[in-house]
């Protein structure tokens, strides 16, 4: 079952209201994502500014995995990120 807020969350860059400096058709971020040139990103800011929405759209557009972290689960996330980094380094070097 999907949460009510998730149902109304924007699904594409064009659905987002605001944050035009990030998601307009001429923005560097949007052009980069649409060319599937993904890099590591950290979104930081107060609640309700669209961080998770933009991250979800990027993940869906590029068909990449997303790792969500917050301070509450910091230690678990730190271990997960370290193991993912080691895994990706092994895959890259093989």
C-alpha cells in the first residue's frame, strides 16, 4: 500500500513545482541525468524542500539504486555504504 503523500509525489522532473535551478530543461543536473551520467550526490536541507523527490526521480530516470540515509540510522548506513563501496570497487577492478 502506498502512503497518501507518495501517491501525490511528483514522478518526473516536469512534475516538480519549484527548484527550477535544479530541474529546468536547461539545468546542468537535469541534462546530466538525462544523458545517464550519474555521479554520487548528497542532498542536504530542511524537510519538505524536495530532496527525496528529486533523488527518487533521478533513480527512476537512470534505473539506478538509491541509498537513503539519515542521522537515525547513521551507523548502519555507514557500514552499508562501506560494503557497497568495496563491492563496487571489486566489480570495477575485475
